[in-house]
């Protein structure tokens, strides 16, 4: 993530951070079939733990795999 190379925490001005990802369900059918079709990247300040979330794109192939693999 090159756009994060100059990231500064808006709460404490720290410039050190951790990047992680998580996935979530998006609608009724997604919840019923446990398909996690929403993908997010998080950036967390290592000092104050303030966290920003960024929505990322997921491919249809990933969604199909999630369906058959059980999420």
C-alpha cells in the first residue's frame, strides 16, 4: 500500500501503524449462506489504537469459493 507510506494518525500524530484485513456479510442471503462478500482493510495506530477502515473490492471467484468453503 504505497498510499500509506506517509500515513499519520489523525488522533495522536504517530506515523507507525499496522495493516490488517477482515471480511463481513453484506445482505440477508449472504447472512443465510454465510458468504462474506464485503472486504475491508484496516489501518491501526500502534500508539493510540485508532483504526481507520477502507472498503476493498472482492472478486466473484472469491465469493463463490466462500460459498462452497463455508465462509
